[in-house]
DNA sequence: CCATAACCGAGACGGTACGTCTGGTCTTCAA
DNA sequence: TTGAAGACCAGACGTACCGTCTCGGTTATGG
């Protein structure tokens, strides 16, 4: 539906990729520096060297900009790969342990809380919350595989379990609670018997 | 602990309980009606029939007012009691199922997301997140009891499990995901084997 | 002097004359109605249908707005022309008498006191005080002429005398003193022998 | 008029002279330091070590406190005595010259403008404006004497002339105009021929 | 020798206005 | 047509004072 008649061309200047990128970079930088609710459209515009209107033209709200920044993977540092030792429980313990350690670090804790605040007001950020915190489709597939391979009980609701794990991380961030190194292993042990 | 050093005495007029109550009631009402981030100090003051300065005198920020409102139990509707059938898994399934149903209702979903947004910026709200969502000390004690009675595996980390359950509810709220009626039962089944 | 360097041009929207005019009209109206020190920026903004920031963008203070309103001649009613009968003393007596009568009227008295209060805090209003009270350049020129024509003593310091006359009016306003009809004539008689 | 029925006496503690004095001193000090319109009741109370209510109990407004401070002679520095050389014109020239010099000094200029602002909103300050600026009853009497002694023209309206002189000083203050040393002599020469 | 009454410092209260900041829209000009 | 610049209306921010009102505590009469 955005196709145009053959021979026709858009008239006037076309959307500036430079402006778009610059907005997303500014957003990422300010989000990391000052958190979601000190983020302002004016601040982004100024940091990006872009007019406010340019932002309002292409995004509907602050949270939409943040959502796109998140999608582009510029918002949060990448998460560690899940190891593959053959022992799914050990692998998940390692992964969850790293996640717990991550949110225990004050800077990252603030980052995650900001992300949660953003998710609270923007549906599409909420939808990507799992991914953003490292609970990617790949991970889910891995667990699914293991279950089908008989390493896990067959009645385990994989999606629910992953959500609960992400939830544990989120609540930990919101409570500013630090964690014993063992907690991840115990939780995985309880969840995936 | 609010006692003052001997010999010292408060001088001048004393804090008005009427003003305090009126602020908390206004906060509860506006929070429910318009959500955390449309909440304003001016709005609360005006709704409460109180001067702005009276709010700034006793609270440091919007989130502090919300925190106190939460503590007073005025922020969220009360949660259902956990039934006591003797079967701890069934009881928890019932309880979690009700919680899931609760956040599936759009109004309550918005309420919970607002609460999460508030928790993201205020530590003491974060600390009370479990309680606020119904995962009270009573509940934890119940599970602990059942474990000691041998109904649950002895190595289960009760606190972690409860956090994961609350997390599941929170993430569900953030993802605006609705749930099959079975999800609660399955999750409990997986968690508490 | 507000011209900008050749080649440079203003970018962005241009100042709204409608907003400016509307602010000055609101100021004139509120000044007349309630006096200088019941005048508020918020009141002006609201009466003018303008955002507060628009006032702060273009004026530094309440007194600056009042000064500009005064310069535009919107603040005070026009003053009577000085008659020209050929007899400079009689003409000035008439003029000063009218001025005295003017400040004797309570509404106008309050207006003049407000103007004086404004002048006390804003230099440019002070500078225009003479003009605002009707002691215009034209009047000074008339006296100068008469002196040169030999109708008045040659050593008379015209500017000082005019200032003293305006001062007499001002002090009369500040003392809320009413005046015998004769005072103006007597004072002129004493001043311009 | 504040007398009470014979036989009756006030019961209870009597007005604290210390508090009264302390308020007036604080007022004088703050008036000199920051001017009339930066003067606040709270500032005075705090500076005086007195409760706000104590001020409101005894004075009706800020300007009333200032008026009383003025009456007590604490508001402005004392003015020079008028010399008595026998030549009334020379004496007045000296006096007015000193007054002009006084208001030419920026600190005093601000002081006089503050006084004028106070007079603009408080009648009793206005009434004392002449006295406060040194045009005391003594001075008026002196001129009156000289007139009766035939040194001045008999038809001179003494009160009007004095008011005009004070007015010249006031307008000079409002215009922030500095003066040639000769101005006072010339003006007296013109006024009292 | 109380009881009454008016004083005092302190400070909370409902308000108004301040001057600043941001949100979202609209206008102007250059490219 | 886009993008920068920036003015516009709107409205919340947090602060400063306003004038009124308790609150305890402190004098001074006068019954």
C-alpha cells in the first residue's frame, strides 16, 4: 500500500536516515544516562541536533521512540549467550545467574527499572520485555527441545515458565534486592524438575 | 521511633491528620482514575482541597505520596484470601488464577502497570510490590508450612518461588497478555512439584 | 541596531503581533482596574489569552510590560492640550489646574500613584514620567519660546521648573491632598515671575 | 481613643516593647538593604526573631510597619539642618543642593524610590513624605517668617512651593537623573523671587 | 494564689503568584 | 516535502509569602 505508481517519485526531500539514527542514538544515550522518566522529547531533539517537530512527525510519543530504540537493540547492552553443555538445567542456571548479577549492579538495575517504566506505558515495549531481558525465542526453543528430548517433564508450560523467570528478574530489579549466588540455581531447580 | 529526644518538644501547630488523610484519599482516587503518570501534585492538592505546600511539607515527591497511599492499603482493591483446602497446590492455583484473572481485566491491568511504574521510581513501593499484589507474608508462611509438612520438596526456595509468581503476574500485566484459565494451574504444577 | 549581519536571517516562526498587542491591552485594562501592585503576570496572561511563557519570552518583568504599555500610550488617558492665549502664565495655570483636578479625582489619583509605584521600580517608566503626566516636550518648548520672547525672566531653568511642576502633582497624588482651585495659579505665579 | 472605661484595666501580659523595637529595627535594616518591595512580613519576623502573628497583631500591613519605622526616624538617615545665614534664598539653595546630592548617590536614590513606592500604597507614609525628605515644619516656618519679614514676595504660597521642591527631588529620584550643582540654586532663584 | 486573659515564638494551614520547564502544534525559511 | 529553528498555548513544577489559625508556654492582673 505504500507502493506508488510506476514512473512516480516522491516529491520533496525524503526522510532523513541521519536524523532518525541520530534521534535513536540520542535516546539510547540519554536513557542510559538519566533513565526513562527524565527523558524528554526536547532533550532528545537537542542532543540529536534535530528539531522537535522532526520527532513528532515520525513518532507518536516518547515511549514510541524508546520502543524503536529498543527494537534496534541500542537501548540495552547485549545479553550473554546461553551456554550449551548438554545439561539444560545447568545452562539455564548459568544464564539466569548472569541475569541476576546484571540487575544487581546499580547502573543496570536503574536501566532495567527504566525499561519496566517504559513498558508500563507502552504496549510494544511490554511485548518485547522478554527479548530485551535476554529471554529470546532461541532460549524458549532450547527449552522446548530439551523437553521433547525427555530431559524435562512433558507437562511443563514453557512459555509460562520463561515469563516467570523474566518476572523474577523484573521484580528483583523493582525491589532493588540483591541475590545470593545460589538463588538462580535453586529457582531453576524448583521450576524445571 | 518518632519519639523525640527528651527535653525537646514540638512547638507550634501540629500536623493536621485531616489534611494527610484527604491527600491520600485524593491520591488513591486519581491513581485509580487516571494512572500513575497522569497523577500530578497539583491535581492531588486540588482534589484534596489542600494547599500544594502542605504536600511538599510532608512528602518529598509524587511517588512518596503514592507509596504512603499504598502502605495504607488505599491504592489497590484487597486481594482474595487464599483458600485452605489442605491441598497446597490447589490452593495456590486458585489464588494465582484469581490474580491472573484480575490483571486480565483492562482497568486492573492499567492499575497494576501504574503500580509497576511507581515501583520503578520509588524503592519503598518496590519493596511492597509482593504484598501489594497479594503475595503476603501469610502466603509465604503457608507454603513454608506445607514444605515442612512434607507436601512440597524440601529444597524449594520459597521466597524465590513467590517472587517468580509475582513476576509472572507483573510481566503478564506489562505484556497486556491474557491468559488461558489453565495457565495458573500449570505454572504452579511446574513450580511446586 | 536590531538589524542582523548581512547574509544571516531569522529562522523559525516570527513574533506574533497579535499576542503582543493582546498583552498590552490586557495590561492597560488591569492596571486601570486594579492598580500596579495587584497586577500579576498570570492575570495579564489569562486576560490576554496568552501563555505565561509568551510574556516571559519578550519582557523581563511586570514593570517592563507596564513600561511598554505606557510608551504605547495605552496606560493613561490623554491629557488636555495646553491652551494658547498668548499669555504663557495663564496657559500654564490652566494646564496645571486641570492636572491638579485630574489627580484630585480618586480613580485618577490611584492611577497616578500606581504609575509612580511602577516608576519607582523601573527606570524607563521613570524616564517617561514627565511625558506621561502631560509635561511633554511640546510644553517645554512653549515655555522656552516664551522665555526667549522676553515674556519670562531669562535666567529661568526651564527643565528644572517643569520637573518641579510635575513633582508638585506627584507629591499631591502621594499625599492624597486635594487642592484649592487657586493653587495652580499661585504656584505658576511664584515659579514664573 | 484607645482608652478603656474607667476602672477597667487590661488583663494579661502587656505588649512587649522589645518585640516592637526589634520589628522596627529589622524593618529598617531590610528596607535599607533590599528596598520596599522585596520587604516581606516573614522576612521581618525572621530577622526580628519574632512570630508573624506578633506583627499581624499590632500592624495591619507591611506598609503600616514601614510607616511606623519612618515615624520613628529609623528608616532614613537624618537630613542636614538648614543653615541660617540671614539670606533665606542662599539657605534654601544650600539645603536643596544637599538634598539633590543625596538622591544622586545610588544607594540613597534607591532608598528614596522605595520610600515613594511605600507612599504610593500607604496614605500615612504619603503624608509624611515632605518631612521624611527634610522639608519639615521648621523649614516651612522659616520661609513663612522670611516672607513676613519682606524678604520674599508676599503672595508666595509657601506650602505649594515646598511641595514643589520636594516634588522636584522625588521626580529626580524616579528619573535616576543626576543634577548639575547649580540646579538647586537656579530653581530656588526661580521659585522665590 | 489561683483563674483568667492577653501576650509570645513557632509553625501548619489554604491560597495566590512566581519564574521555569516540557508537551505538543504551528509557522517560517532553506535545501 | 523535509528538516532546523523557534514561537505559540497549555499546564505542572517546586518555591516564596500571604494572612489566619492552632499550639504550648509566659506574664500580669484581679477575684
